[in-house]
C-alpha cells in the first residue's frame, strides 16, 4: 500500500502519481482517465478505446473457452 497526500493546486487539490504506477497502468500524459466512487473510495482507471476493449473481450472468451470448466470445478 502506498500512502499519498493531496497537494494544493490553485483552488483545488492534486494527487501526484508516481511514474512506475502510471507505467503499470499504461497511463501517459495524454491518456484519458475515468474517476468513479462508491462514496468511500476513489477509483482512477485509464479509458480504453473500442479496439482495446474488443481484444480484452476476445481474450476473456478464449480463457473461458479453454479453462472455464476447470475454473468452475476449482470454485466448487
């Protein structure tokens, strides 16, 4: 776990995210990000384009096809 403090940025507050974390998430200076919250936590995630989403779905389907039966047995 990494603990950070917000820094003043004009009339707002900013969170400085270290380069290794940005690289891990594939976030660059021009990457759009989404912010969501459940009222207790803040989630920041890169917004992926339709091509990345399509590749992810295809990989998920392939993984389910190849390993779905085994994963269901493990879950029982």
